[in-house]
C-alpha cells in the first residue's frame, strides 16, 4: 500500500477524507493483523485517550410490533419470536431508567422505539423524554426509525444530542436483509438529522452472511458521508430464534476485530462503539477490539431485546485492563 493510499487526511474542511474507494478500504482489511491493529491504535491515540471508554445505556421505550422485515430483528411483527409488542413507555418510567444509568456511570442515555417512523401523537412524549434526560446531565440519543425534516427539527428543538440510524450493511448487500425500506431511505434520514444540527450516530451489523467487500462497502458509506458520524456502532449479529438469520454461520472473531480497526482508520475522530454481540465475546476479544480503536460500549444487562454483559463484568474487565470510564 502506498503512502498516498495510507493518508487519512485531506483538503476537506474537517481535515478528514470523505472519498475512500472500496479498494483502499480492502487494502486495510488485508493488512497483517498486527500491522492493522498497530496503525489503528496509532491513529486512535491522536484523537482519544486509549485508556478511556465512553459508556452509553440503551432503553427500549417501545418494544416489538415493528412492520419492517429486517431479517436480524426479533422486534419485527413478521417473525415468530419471544418478543411481545408493547406500548410506548411512560415518560417517568424512562427517566427512572436514565437516573439509574447515570448512577451506574453512563454518560449517554439512548432510547429506541420499534417504529418505521414516529407518529405525531407520540412526539410530545418523546420530546419530554429528551428534555428530562438533558435535565439529568446526560447526553441523549434516540433511534425511532425514519425521520423527515420536520420531525428532525422537532427533536433538535427538544434538545436531542444524537440520533441513531444505522445503514446496516453495504448498498449491494442491504437488499438481502431488508426490503421494506431502501438504502436511500436510510441516507435521507441521516441527511435530515444532519441538516437539523443533531449529531449523527450510524454504523451497521456484521456477521449476517455478508462478504468482506460488503463490510468495506458499509464503512465506505459511513466514512464518505459529508461529515463522519459522531458515533459509529459496530454490531455483531445476535442470532434470535424465529428470525430469518437464525442459524447463520458464526463470524470469525478476527474479522470482527478487523472491522473495528478499519472503522477507526477511516473515521479517526469518531467514537467507535462495541455494540450488540458483546455477550458472545470473551474478555480477550473485547480487549483486542479496544486496542483496535473501539472506545465506547453499551453498558447494562440488556440492549433493546437481547442480553448484554452485566455492569460488574464490564467494570472488572476495565480494572484488569487499566481502562476507566469517561468522566471518572
């Protein structure tokens, strides 16, 4: 790989590249593992304290009954899983969870609803949740499905810090996973969020049967956005019985670590979040992910509907690695 190809910076206003080719990204993927991790850790240290981790906690404010057909998701009404459809949680119940999250060390509270897009009747309650989380001194993040410009502006006015909307996979592989909304729909939502002045949180899922080129294509989409996402969650597929991806071949752990490292190289100043799938990762794998540039995790015993390592387990691992949560 030439020195020109290795350059992460450019003449773009923010100083970072937004013109990555898939070939360049695959060149990173194909580096020897030790070289790739070394390069990723070197870049990581330019922008972050390598011994600090940002903690986020995730609350499902409206679970199940989603009309979408995402093949990985147990919340889809199209699949027979153990997830029961529930109504939108009461605002005070959500804020009770936020207070507990703060007491346990989280600095960001993420709220997710299993909607195609939010309905007008729900926006007042959603805005009250955002305001309540802000009053607790926590950053707020929401994932509510697709947003139009007016909805994004409403969330911004309520004080929302981050909006999560993952691209999920590459443009080419996306249609194998989801048919009820297009890839462009996802990009349009990200544009609406960015246009409203809300920080973008966007990543994807690996281990869904995609190729290395598809993983490169997903990261290419994210890194070539007009602005790099502030947070980039990288999820490893959690297989749930009843969903079409249940029984998919397990991903090689080293391929997952490579994905983390390449995300760090392409988006140097973004938080790279080790997201779903940590329950299946041993301590050594998580440590290598942190070395490769992951510096954010979801904290707590549950994500939206799947399990997550317990808080004590995470804190014990941090202590063994000499890592401390941000703000401590």
